[in-house]
């Protein structure tokens, strides 16, 4: 179970990193771009990165809960990081927080 916890943490950190990259670098380009083809490219990139952050968050939440139930404290850390990644992904790739 310790291996599952560590894998879930790594996946969650990757998801948070992707979400932060999307928030800092890609989303401002979507808001300031004026050409149609370029805007569509950046919008699709924003949506793809948001979906990846959502998916990695969900995977790490599942792994964190399973490891946490089996008395691994690292599993709860993976759960928290996974929730951060999931919320970032939901806010970037859906209209849930619009």
C-alpha cells in the first residue's frame, strides 16, 4: 500500500503542475488572443490540460482513499493533492465555476 500511496502522490503532483501551468501560461493567452484560429488552438489546449488535471486528480483521489483506508498516512496526502488537482481541472475545463 505504501507504493500505491507514493504513486498516487506522484500522479497528484503531476496533475497540480499541469493545472498550474494551464492557469499561469495558457489561460491568459486564451483571454488576450484575437485571431480565430489561434484562439481555437489555445482554447482547445486549455480544455485538454484542464481535463488531464481533472483525470489525474480523480485517479490520485481513488488511490489515496484506498491507501488511506489501509492505514497509510501518505494516502491522505495524495487525497488532498488529488482534490486540489480535481478542483483546478473542474474550474478550467468545465463551466462549473463560471
